[in-house]
């Protein structure tokens, strides 16, 4: 059984901020207002949307997704008025952590409520309370009790205007007499975790009214209340000049009825600070905010607990038929396939099974698609996995490809409107067309020139989907472009151009004019891609003003660029794929070469050869159409660098380093040398064995000219140019957590698995299974059972793994409940929930 230290809790939050409606207008002008929305965890702002100008019904349309690194009590959403000089909050939505499950993954309209400074509370206070009985010496007097209140410390207090100078006020209120005894600690400077350690004494007199013994009851002394309030001392003037007339900013309070305390023992505990009770309830209508909140807390066990379920998922790519695999079944039972795609992507990517899984799912989808023009255009599991892959590892590639173009468009703000009905005064349609065309062609050049630096895994995945499509539609030549472009352009580049902030290309949403330009560019690129993928070029569009632009983009030069790019990013990029398809020629030409390892060198060792570089190998021959004399596989190229002139007293030389030797090549001029160096580096920059150091000079007369080493296999003496390529950026994946997410998805949909199993047990046809899924929010097609026996066995294995793992969760939660000490720093009194419930 898992021990407390064996389990970690990983919390994450995903929020879609949709829109606000019916915001109050400015009282003076009665007009719209410029607003933005922020997200807060307790008092810390973690996200802000872009500003929406002059609207009482602003549409934000933004999404936040991230890990929560600390414990929290409240999740808040603030709608801010951007027009005021100070940060004015129009209204807020505040949810307790334990309320989030009610709204999990569901869109909901939340009413905005007024901001209440005294309600912005977080943190806790550590108290110690004890009682002493005091014997009075006066006649007719009786013993009384003295209460000692020790304020030990506070933790995680709210920061006010960038600082926190806390102090505590201790007050005892006597219910009958209404008398209040008030004492306070010293101020602690610049800390959210002050250590006070101050003790205050309060006498609890045992006297009845008018000191009449007959009216005295023991409970009178304890019929009161102890309150501890924490404040931020924010005013030196208030403290020193006005005599503490203004207490400062309220940080929270704790109220404890005296009758709840045991006078026979010492009470020592942590308390959560609470908001001040507000008797005035505002009925002001501030509008409402549409949100979709997904909060998850994953209880992640040690790795061996997940081995069975992990192996079952990873075997999915080998299961025949695909519809009987655990990964496929997970995609069929969830309400939103993106929920299944995210953990499946990360798990299979981490364990090297992603491409095989995509290939299996793609082949199955192709076999069931009737119209090839709709292939991979829906929200199937395989399309969702590839979508997540492009966002997961493709953002650096996206940034290196088009960020400069997007920045130029946003900064230059050239007029690009080509719809005659939307032209502004003074704008010229012809000039706008040239501006737009210029932007489009620059982006097309950036994209089509980036194929060789496309991340390897993306290339392998695109190759898998292209191969699956060609296997079924071999007679349709454009299918090879159609399926790849549906991902890389329609689901990656085009959305990024349309919404650069969502892809982290720009920090803020752009103004209306720039947004319109980006929209036209995105449409133009999609139109060019459609031309590439179409059998016959046709411009029968609803938007006739786009036709002249498409006609100019349909030039064979532009079309061929896109085709070559699509071929490159979907080409085989490994030795095991070399024989699958024909190589793509990237560059060729006549160069002079010299091979390392000659006993003598002279003019006869430098010969003209015709070099040809493809996406699979580098070769050279005596002339263009002759059989290659040497073929070097791309994966065998360990480095490509310039060669120092002193090596052979020749300019424009570079070296292609291989495992056992180096090939020395001379270009005809410096421009040609740079072109070959650039493209060779792009081709081989994903090689796993690429060198980090090299020899900048040749080995001549038995030693390296650069470092004088006589060892031909000596490690290089100079770092290779550049660092790790963008395609080789490492991604940390928590395999255990991804399996835990998959377990939670199966557990949530266990009723569907059970019904699915009953369906297979009681009937051999699949038609009865459709009823199992009639309540899905994302409509799924009727389930297909290609092999009832294998599918039944898979479902049984899933149930066994999920039930076994859930039993471990329950045992762990019982252990937590048994060992939880209420009043400890981890389970303070007053916390909304000290249970260990899981979403």
C-alpha cells in the first residue's frame, strides 16, 4: 500500500474565458467601456486577457492552461475597466476550491459581484490558548479564570500594494456586558510569514449581575468570543500622528466561541483566516461572465502502480483490429476527445510509440472514410492527437518560421483591405493588393523554406498519415498534399496567423485593422493550399474580391514551392524509412572534392564531381546522370562546418564529417559555400549522433593542423557552430501522471465501458451499442466492433487495471484521513475541506 510520502498531488487548471454581457455603462456618457479579464489564485494574478475596446458585451475568447504550484483556497475572475487611470474592477466571480467540481468542464454564466476588499483573504494563523484559575483574596469573592492567548505566527498572508507589514489584534468580547478587551502585537516588517510569539492575558470574572452570588452561573464567564484579526500596517501617519485611528488593510480574522474551548487542556492549532462578514448584500446588476473551468488534482503514485495500465495503452499500436485497442476505446468513451488525446500523446511520445499509434489510427480512419476530401478533417482521435502534438513540440518551430513576419505586419500596419466595400477614405485598392500579396509571399517563403527544420516527430507523423492515405487512394495524386496540408496549414500555420496571441507569437491581441490583415493573409494561404490540393483550379468563391489574389498566387512557382514543402515535411527521415518512397532532391551542382585518408595529396586528389543532396542522402558522381561514386546517408553526417584555408591553401572549403572520415569539398564562391553549409546543416540537424565538437582544420602529414593531435580519431577541439537545433528541444514528460490521467478518464466513464461490455456479451452486432453513448456532448459515430472477442478482452483488461488502481487510491485516502491532524499547518481549522476527495 502506498505511504503518505509515496504520493504527490499535481494540480492543474484550464479555463476558457468566453465573454461578458450586460456590463454597466459609464454613468456619464452611457457608452461602452474597454475591459479585460484577469484570473487570480487567492490574491495572485496568474493571467490577463487582452483589452476589448468599447463594449458592454465584450468577447474575450481566450484560454489559460497551466499547473498550480501551490495550495489555494479561492479561484477568482476579475473584469477590469481599462479606461480608468487606476485599476478599477467592475465586478468579480469568486469560487471556493471545493466548489470547482460543480462546474468541471462545463460552460456556465456566472453573475459578477462587487469587489469587497475585506473578502480578499488568504493565509492562516497559529494560536495557543490555555486557562488558569485564579483565587481572589477579597472576601465574598470567588475564583476566576484567566485566559492566555499566544499568537505564534502567520503563514502566506496577502500582499498589499507590493508589501506586507502584519500585526495581530486580539479581542475578547463578553456577551452579557458587551465589554471588549483589545490587545495587539507588534508590527512585523516586510513578511507574509511573520513570527510574533506574543502572549496576552485576559481575566474572565465569575461574577453575577451586581455581584449577586445567587445570579451567578459558571457559564457566564465563557459566554463570550475570542477573535484574532490580522492587519497590514500601511500608514506611518496613521500610526504616529493620528494615534492608530486607521488600523490599516484587513488581512483576515478568526472567531472562536469561548464555550468551544476545553479549559482543562492547552489548545494549540492553526486556523485559516476568514473574510469579514458583510451584512450588506448588494443587489447591483454588474452583468455576467461566461467561463468553462476544468480543475484537476492528480494523485500520482509510484511508477510500479501504473505498469499494467501503461503497458495496456502502449500495446494499442500493435492490437489488431485497431478498434479493439485500449487507446481507441478511450477515445470513444470520453465526451471530448481532446481530453483523451493529451495524455495519450504525451505517454506514447515519451515511450517512442506515438508514430506507431498514429499510423494504426490513421489506417483505420482512412479505411472508413468515403469522401477523400473530408479525410482527417473531423475531430477524430488521431486528428486530436496530431493537433496536440503540433502545439506540444511545434511552437518553437512555428516561432522560428513566421514570428518575424507577424511582428513586421503588426508594426508596419500597412493597409491591406482588398474588399472594395470596406476600403477606407484615401486607400487605393491596387496598393492594398500589393501590400497584401507581399505579406502573403513573404510568409509562404518563410514556411516553404522551413521544411528541413520541421521537428522530426512531426515529419514522421505526417509521413504516417500520408502513407495511410496513399495506401487507400493510390490513384488520387493530390491526396498526398491534401492530408498533410489539412494539418500543417489548416490546423497549425493558418490559425497561428489568425490568432498570434494564442500561439504566443504576440503578447497582446492586435487592433481591428491588423486583425483584418491577418485574416486576409490566413485566407490567402488557405486558398493557395486549396489550389495545390485541387485536381482542377477553380476560383468559384463567395468572396469575389479574393479571386485576383488567388490568380496571382496560382503561379506554378508558388504552387511548386508548397508541394515541395509538403513533400519534405512528410518524407521519410530515417534509415528504416529510406526504401519507402523516392528521395526529394534539395540541391545539386558541381563542386570540387577531396577525400580524407589519401597517402599523398596534389591536384589529382581534388576532382570535380557532381553533388546531389536529397532528404535521404548526399552523393556525388562524375557527371549529372551517371551512377553515384559515393552515397552518404543523411543519418551518417555528424557535422558540416567550414574548413580553415591553411589546410589546403584553398578558399571556400567545407567539410562533411562522417563516423570514420571527413569529406572535404570546395565551392565555387563564398555564396555557394554558405548555401551548401546552410542546407546540409538543416538536413542533418536532427541526427541523434551529431557532434558537439569538430576539427576546424584538416589532418595533414599525420597530425591535425588545428590542435596538433596525431590521433586521427581524436575528439574535436572546437565547438560546432550553433547549439542544439530547435527540433531537438527536450520535453520533460511525467509518464506516471499521464497514466493517472488516463486512469481517471476510464474511471469517470466506467459505466460506458460496462455497458459496452454488456453489449458485446449479449449481442454480436454493434447496433445495440449506440445507446450507450447517446448522452455524449461530442457526437460520436456508431461504435464499430471489428472483433468482438478481442475487444471484449481489452475492455476486461481495462476494467481490471482501473479497479485495481482505484482500490489503491481508496486505501491511500483512508490512510490520509486517519493520519490527518485537524489544526495542523496542513489541515488548519476553518479550511473549506480537509478531506482528500479527488475530481
